[in-house]
């Protein structure tokens, strides 16, 4: 069994919160759909609350284990395990309750918003309930000791300097524990979503922090808080006991020294890129009146490796070709002329993307040096 299922099942804070919320939400005789059912744990909790039928939809092969565990625990007559991507599933009836835990360390990076949107449309009755109900995302500037150690690690390996790796760390999203004492200022809200009627699957939020003391900042720390049902929330905030999610770290490397009264305006945004969700974090520091810009763009999938060597694992090597949209993008990009303005390029991009995505694509191209202004 994959290790991440073990880590999730071992996380008592997560399971106790879900169990309490399922008890409060699922009623005798309910039809329940569990999206991303994993080993079937949430489906079995729902069945234990008297659900008449539970559809446990799981895309990966862990569904085989789920089926056996469900039968072994005597729930085979209530729970149907469906080993498919939920996008390919049709059900014979609509559900009273949609449950699921598809949360990453910053909430959205496993595409929970889009998957809930699809699942609500396909599976839920109009007056049905979703569990979770809502998701909020937070960020705060931090000085992460672990990130500092990761940075110095590359200074000398058997006496060799790995600067080419070190300079890329600024664009690596890291999942590690951040202690409350490592936060430099109080957190700000970065995004808030309802899981029953969410139509926007990305964040794009600018927020400002003013520093109340001299400090070094080497990252923003992010986390989520989710309202599972009325009165029950679950979070991976550094102010709460640690869970398997730890926290997400968006590096600002090398670290920036700030003085009391200095401020930073940071725009944290996400971008759907094929199957992956990329993050951008653009900082505008005001250091005693001097403006100073920094940009971080996650260029790898948000799957954080246990070993640093995993960063260099090749991506999926299946063959690819340009889709219809890709061909249109190619036409737009190859049609750029020297007298074009960014606004006109964004306008053309927004003909095949949402305006929000066109904006993000333009910024990403500029930041990566694929597009330059002069
Ligand atoms: C965070 S795990 C949670 C597993 C289980 N519900 C639990 O609480 O232990 C999320 C699961 O969702 C599954 N998943 C992700 N996207 C899916 C999709 N589009 N359709 C079906 N399952 C999906 C993953 O394979 C993974 O097993």
C-alpha cells in the first residue's frame, strides 16, 4: 500500500474530525458518494451512521484494497467501490451527501475545487450536502529553519558546490513543518471557497504584511482551514497541533532582511497547467522606501519528494501532441509582433482562456523570460 495512505490513516486529528463531521451530517437512509475514497475509510464511517448506500469512487488501484477492507468489515452490502476517475463515473441515483478528502497542504493543490464542482453537478441532489462545506486558505511571512537547512545543504557536497540547484530552490514549493514561533507576522486570508457552488478553481490574491520588528524572511507559510460541517473545522495551521499535511512553504531565497515598519505586498496565485497546479508568489517589498521585487514560480508538480534526489525524476514520458487549444496558442504566440503591447497579447490569449488565466499566462511567460518587454 502506498505510504501516503498509511500517513493519512495514521493522522488521528484528520480522522477524528471527519468521523465527528460524518456523524453530524449523514442521516439514516441517506445515499452517500465518497469522492477519492482511498482505502474506503470515510465510506465505512458513513455506512456506520446508517447510510442506505455509499458509492466509494477511487481512481487509483488502492480501490482494490478498499473493496477487500469494506467486505472484511461487513459493509459489502452497503458500499460499492468504483475503481474509476470520478469524471468517468455515472451513478444510478443522486446523493444526499457528498463526502471526500482531496486536500493538499495548501488545500487546493489536489484540485479539490474542480473535483467537487464536477461531483456536485454529476452526483448531488439539489438540496444535498457537501462535506467539507467550505475551504479557507491563509499565508504568513516566515523564517523557516528547515528551508534554511535545505539551502545550506547544497553549499558543499563532498566538497562540491551545487549552486545550480541552490538557485532553483526559490521556485520549489516545499512541504515541511513550520512552527508558530517561526511566523514573522499574523496570517492573512488568501482565498475562501464554498465546495457546493464553487466556479473559480484558482486563487489570485494580493495581500500586504507590515513588519513589526527587524527580521529575515525566507518564505511564506501557507495552510488551509476547512469547515467540514457546521461547528466542525479541520486545519493545518502552525497554531494547531501538527497533522500529516504539515505546512506549505513558498520560498523567498536568498532571504530578505526587513526592518520594523517595512512592508511586503505579495500576490499568491495558482494556475492549472495540464494535470498540475502551479503556484506563483510575487513579492513587492518596501524596504525603508526602496522597492524591491521578488518572484517565485513553482515549476514542478506539487508533489513533494521525501528525498531531494526525487526532484530530478523525469515527468511522465507518454507521447503528447498539441490539442486544438494548444494549436491556437501556438498561432497566437507565433503571431506576436514587435509593436504588440502586453494588453493586446493578453486580449488575444483571453480569446481561448479566461481573462484570469490569460493574465497568469502572460505573467508566467514574462517571469520565465519567454516574453520580454523593452
Ligand atoms: C487524500 S486521499 C484520501 C483518501 C481517503 N478518502 C481517506 O480519507 O483516507 C485522496 C484520494 O483521491 C483519489 N482521487 C484523486 N483524484 C481523483 C479522481 N479524479 N477520481 C477518483 N479518485 C480520485 C486519490 O487517488 C486518493 O486516493
